[in-house]
C-alpha cells in the first residue's frame, strides 16, 4: 500500500487531488482506494498562542551540537 499526503479543500463533496499525483491516480482508476480525512479543528485563541510560543522556544533551543540526534 502506498500513501500520499497533501492539503486541499473540499468543494461540493469533492476532494481535488493535486496534479503532481496524476500518475498515481491513473494507476488506480476503477480500483478501490482507502481515504482518511484529517480535519484541523480550530483551537481557542489561547491554545493557539501557547502552541506558537512552545514552537518558538523549541526551535530557539536547537544548536549545532544537537545535530548528533538527527540521525
């Protein structure tokens, strides 16, 4: 099984697949596919503010010496 990921919007109950996946779509024409929708839920302003702060702090703490953990 192969997975592809992209973001899009749903219009009239149709999911538009980006053109870069045209080959994959043509190869499964008339076959069953599995679709999973992950829908972002808007958080409260305070939740979003905290998430943004945590992300900023996390990336500020990264230094070149931390690169040994990337492998």
